[in-house]
């Protein structure tokens, strides 16, 4: 009696174990068919060595060129950012940007940051910007990003100083326009590094502001 009871118990256990394996392999084979391959596949697609470029540029720059990336602010919500040779000079995370015009100065030969500033063009004193622009030494690269409103306090003197750095759009910069620019003091021609979007109710991406702009590229050491 005891032996047959033990046998019955053993057969019950083996039935349970076999069904468990059956159910488990059924589930896992379904998972393998449905989920794992896609997951593994995507890992395989992304794993080929990712070349990390300075400032996250799509292509790295040749020798004797500096990598840069400038983003304007998004409406009056997200501040602008500027990266030069892999170094973030100004950004919301660094907490050194402000509404208006954000400007960073870089030595055009060495690529070192000289100074940076943020100028409130809605309610600030435009003479602070005039002074800042007039003191830029020759051969300096000038990176500019707008945020919210770069235009209200804009005046002819500032437009002229910015145009002299190689800007084509400083002449028409106005209320809540988006603008990103890289120029240089002593540049004899117009800079190829500039993007501009006019604030216009018909084309604005945000309610009251045009889309943010991103500008990236490789600037030769000494552009002048
Ligand atoms: C920029 O760097 C060069 C080379 O080191 C130096 O001669 C020049 O004085 C620097 N310019 C400024 C404005 O710092």
C-alpha cells in the first residue's frame, strides 16, 4: 500500500514536471519568436562602433578645423546652447544663458574660450552689448544664439557691429526671430555659418515663436 502510494505520488510529480517544462518551453519559444529576435536584432544594428564626434557632429572635422554646434532657444521655454571643440560653452544646464542674445568669444587660432555673455534685448541696456562687441579682439570667433526675443532693443549700431562680423541677417533681426550665427572679428566677407527664421504668425512652429534653429559645422582655424 505504502509503495503504490509513493508510486502514485511520483507519477503525479512527474506529470506536473513534464507539463511545467511543456508550458515553459511553449511560452519561451513564443517569446523567442515574437520578442527576442527583434530586441537582439536592434542591439546588433546599433552596436557597430559608434564614432563619437566633437559636439556630436554628424561628421568629424579635419585637422586645422574646429567643430562647433549652436542651437537657438526654443520659444521662451528652453534656452540655447553652444558647443565648441567638444566643450559646452553656454547651455541651460550650465545655467549661463539668458533671453535675448547669447554670445561666446573664442580665440580663432587656439580655439580657447575668451569670454561669453548674455544680453537681454527686450528690457536690457543695449549699450552693454555695444561695448561687448566693440571690445572683441581681431581674429576672434563669435558664436551667437538667440533666445525668446533678440530684437526689441536692437539698434543700428548693433546691427552694423554684427554685420561687420560677417552676418547677413543682423540687418533685419527683429522681435522674437530665431537666429544662430558664427562669425569673426576682421572677417572680410559674409560668414557661411548663419541661419535665420523670421517670427511670422503664418509660419511659426510655436504659438508666437518660430522654430528653434541648429547650426553645426567645421570652422577653419583663422577664418579671416
Ligand atoms: C589667440 O591665440 C594666439 C596664439 O596663441 C595669441 O597670439 C593671441 O594673442 C590670442 N588672441 C587673443 C585675443 O587672446
